[in-house]
């Protein structure tokens, strides 16, 4: 079992471009969570998805950010028209059920740099 | 709202020293508490957890006790090794919730 796979590991985008971050959950996990870590800060919850459904997007900025978890394929976090303030590490986690008692498996993260 | 505060790093120790990384929290209700570790270039791994007051989580020689009276969950290890060098994150999960609320992380450096 390969664990949670995130790609790319590093992504550089110019201001105004789009960034697409991918997350393939562990086999058998249908719940995906995205977190963002700004420099010198802890992780902040962004969005929780199950297959084809957004369950909670309360931590995601209303504009420019979107997330999906299609029936087939990885979960995608999409950031349109990136700005310097979007530079951060983005972590994905997956679990087999809802709630922290199921345990999360985290990926290694995607480090986005906006220049 | 709920929050987690942990000691700033980096924390630098010699091998075989005693380790304490402080973590305090603010939360309503009865949160679950966690320590995660991130080794260089890797994802976050659950190190230990505690789900109710006075519970002690332990793993790989690390321990932390859920202290409701002091709202703390300090991480301890009796004798650290160079391989323990990593960033350690304290986190909480509010009552019956799937979200994790994180501290800023503490970088631990162990010198031979």
C-alpha cells in the first residue's frame, strides 16, 4: 500500500497562474481532507470531501479556491489566479471513515511557491 | 475558538537527554489530543493520542498525558536519539469532529 500520494512535491507558479494539487488517498479510504500550512504556523483545515461530495469547505477561501474528489481519480485542490499569499505547504490526509477515531494518513505535502 | 499552543523551537538536545515539548490547549467540551511527527521530506505521522482526561498515550518511547486541569498534553521522552530529530506537532480534535486544530510545530534537533 503506497500510502497517501501527493503531487507534485514542489510547485512554482507566477502570480495569476493556476495551481493544481493532486492527492491520491490510501486504498480503501473514501474520505479526504486538505490542510494548508503557512510559514511558521500550524496546519489549518481547508476542506473535507467524500467521493463526489464536498462535506465541509468552511476553511477554504470563497474565491479562487476549489476542490473536488471525483468518482475516479485523485482529489484535486485548484487555486486560480495565484497570489504570493498562497505560498504554503498543502497537505492531504485520508481516512476510511468520518471522525478522528478512524485515524488519518497524511501525504508528504505539496509546497507551492508563487513568484 | 479552540486553539493549541506549543513551545517554540528549535529545541536542541544532546543524544540521551530528557525531552519535554510543552503543549497547552483551549477547547470547549472534551477534545481528543494528538502528537504528530514529521521527519524530513516525509508526511505527518501519528505519534500518539489520548481521548479522555488522565489518559496516557505512548509510542516509540514517547509519552504524553491528557491533563484537563492544566489543559496540557506535554510530550516527553526519557532518552532521545539522533533519529528523533523531526518537527513535532500537537493537535486537538473537538468533540465528535473530524477537524484537527494544530499547534505551530516544534523542531527538535538531536546532536550526537
